[in-house]
């Protein structure tokens, strides 16, 4: 079915359907439910997509800390989040996701590149990643 056909069945404009399909416009749960019904999406896939609608404004753990993190760490966290497996070898430092709070704090305190005011944030981000 084309976007134009879906728009006609829903009584929406072509551009509204196009923006919803492209992800440039969010949709209410009712909008997405109607769209999925027209497209014949049922069962677990329908439930999954409707749950995304409900959760679209809930901030993830990363968004709570993201604005304070350097771009390199944001990229690393994004890759970790999408990874199927993580393998790492460190001969002098315990890998980040295996570190304890005291260990993270000690490393940060001796680092000249991390301001003392950001150490607590670093520890909380590390444990949020570890819990994930």
C-alpha cells in the first residue's frame, strides 16, 4: 500500500503519513494504532511498536548524563549499546565495565584531565553502563 492510499483510508494528508513513516514526526498512540491497523500489523510486532509510542518521552539512562560526556565516550556508549558481545584486554587497568566505584573514583582523582566536579557524574555513568 502506498503512503497516499494509507492517508486516504485514515483521512490524513499525504505529508502527515510521509512524516510519520520517515520518523520526522512522532505520532500519538492512537495515530500509530490506526496506522498499524490499516497496514495489517498485529500481534507482538503491534505491541512492540505501541510500547515505543508510550516510551517515546521517557529519558533513557544515557540521556540523563549525555550532555556532560565527551563525544568520544558518547560514541563508545552507543557502540556498546548496539554490540552483541564485548571483548577487551587491558594489561594495566581493569576494563571499565568491571570497575568498582572506588576504583573509578581513584582513577579519576589521579587523572589530570577530569575536573573534580565531574568525578561523581563519571562514577554514576559508569555504573549506569554496567547495569545496562
